[in-house]
C-alpha cells in the first residue's frame, strides 16, 4: 500500500555518484538500526544488490533514459514488507521518493506521527533541491510579514502557482499560531510549502489585497496547484493553544493529495526494472539472430549456445524475480481491496452522505446528532409518507444510541440546583467536555475548547433558575 509519494526537482550539480552516496548515507546512518544493511561497501558499480533476502538495498541504472533507481526493502517477521524507492532521472533532473508497505488493516489510517522521509531533509541540507519558482524547498515555515503580503495575495487569487501545494497558517485572535508550524513544516517537507503569518495585524491589509478571501484568526488554507482540487480552508476551533486535530487534518489532506498524483512508470522501481529487462531480452534476441546469419555460426554453435543459454538463464532468473515481485504487489492490492471491502461490509450499508469538515467532539457525535435530527423530524411525519419510510429505515439501520439525549439529561441534572461552581460540578462538566475558565464575575464554559460554543455562569447566582436557564442554553447551542 502506497504510504508516501512525491516528485522533486534536483539541482544540475548532483551527479549519479552524489545521489547513490546520499542514499547509502541515509541507510548507514539511520537511527533505526534494524533498517541498516550490514557490510554495504559501494565501489562505483551499478546493477548490484547488497544485503540478504530480508533486508537489502539494490542499485539499478537504466542508461537509455539516464535513470538510476534504488530500492531499500525490509521484511519483518510478521510478514510485512517495507519498500523505500528513490528513482532519479538525470535527463529531466527530477527524483521520485516513494514509501510502500504490504497491506495491513492498520495501514488504511495515516500514522499520527507520520513525517515525510528523512532523506528529503538530507537533500535540503546538501542544497540538492531546486527552488519551486521563487519559493525554496524548506523543512521550516516561510514567514509572512507586511513585505510578503503581495506574494500571499497572488497565491490566494490564483495569480501565482507552484509545483507543490501552499499551506497558509494565519495567526489566532490572540496573535498566536493555531498549530505548531515548525512541526507542520517538518512533517510536510518536500510535499508542500508552509507559509506562517507573523502577526494578525496584517489581516486588514491582506483582506484588501485579496478581496476578503484570506484566512484569518487561526484558519489554515491549502492552495493546490491542480485547479480541479483548488483551495481548502480549515477553521481553528480551539480558544487557546495548539489545535492538534487541525494539524493532523492538514497533514493528512496534503499527503493524500501528493500520493494521488499520477507519475510516469520510469519514476517507479518496478517501471525501471521492467524497462531494463525488456531491453536486455531484446538485446539477446538481436544478438542471437545476428549470430545465426554469420558463416562461423556453426563452428561456434556449441560454445555460443552455451553462452546464450547462460545469458538467458540469468535473464530468466531475473524475470522470475520480477514476476514474484509483481505477484506480491498484485496480492497486496487484492488484500487491500479485501480490507476496504470488509470495512464497508462491516457497516452493512453504502454510505448515504459524505462527511464535511466538522469532526466529532466526542466519539460518534456527528452521527448521533444527525440521527437525532431525523428522529425529531420523524415525529411529525405520517406513516403513509415516503420520507417517513426512508427516515425510519435509516434510524433502524444505524444503531441510534441517543448519545446527545443522555448528555442533555446529565447537563440538566448537574445544573438543576446550581448555586456556584463546586469542585464536584467542575469535574463532572469537564468530563463532559467543557473547558472552564474565569472571566470576571462569571465562569466561561467552552464546549471541547471550540470558541463557537460558549456560555457563562455567574460565580454567585442570585436567580434560583439560573442553573436551569444555563442548561437550556447549553442544550440549544451545543447538543
């Protein structure tokens, strides 16, 4: 299953020797010692493999297209196979970096700690990467201040585009970063440019430059080079501090976009090896045909036949390995499809609606609230209505657990006789997802830290109904 893929433009100063030595350095200096191929001594040769069946590094050169392809493969005891491919086209000065693993159900979900390969950091440090227009490829964010607002406005208006997506991170209302922009840029190195606003004082100027289309107060915009994908905007939901959910969402969207890009087969390990095998077999056929036409063919028939048989035997062994690799890839795809099918079958249905940008504040929230709306609507529907049959069918097929109703009952019970924020009440409300802060004479309750959903309670209530009124406000706006 493909986990990561990107194409990078490489500086003309990089030679084949530079490229191969850097890959070897990446492997030999890896902090993951179980990935290091032991006894790897490269002496400038091509088409060579180091290691054993469970851990190896292979270097292949395809001279007709001036391509060098390198694969690092690790087979774990569990049977999982990890492939890391680096394919450098020296004619076009472009390199593909791809990470693949054999299918496992957990591979369907992007690891929350996933970062683009360390090899890209090595390319950046050596100055091997070409700039993307007027933006350099970095593992740190580009700072956006008043001097760079014209550039940002051009990106937002589509007047300026880059090979890689551009991620713009605006500052929050409190003039803080909504996510850790250093981590964001580090984990997206080589697949996106991260532009971070220096201060929200530039909001009004930026708004004028781009006609009000700018992200602000913690929102993050992703501007894709592909016009059909266009622009995605994600809101900052926390009141204070980093929004970890927002960080992971942006990373996931960018990585998925990068992985979805179509690339030429000669930028893949399998494609290069297929081309090599095809050319070698063609050469052997032509050589064999030529030898048969020569007068001396009969005299040297036995010797040449043995040589040809040896050559064909080598190629057949290589072809057999190729078939085995292709078979394994095909099986992996079958397992992947089976896993995806099982995931769909587990729900016993085909999804009716697609998720939007709102995440669950607690497990199952979005689904439960949708079902609650349908349940309320069904009360006023006649049994002879088509929409009633559809709504009831959906309710019966989705295990409606009435989570929001249960929470509402808890809220009403807790606040029924509210006369101040006792330690027990605070603990119970925090368990239900409320962030409680003090604001003068009031306590401010923010539902799961999302600034859109706030209410206030007096520290010293004088109205005996204040608790019930506050509970009703919470139920109306948050549940």
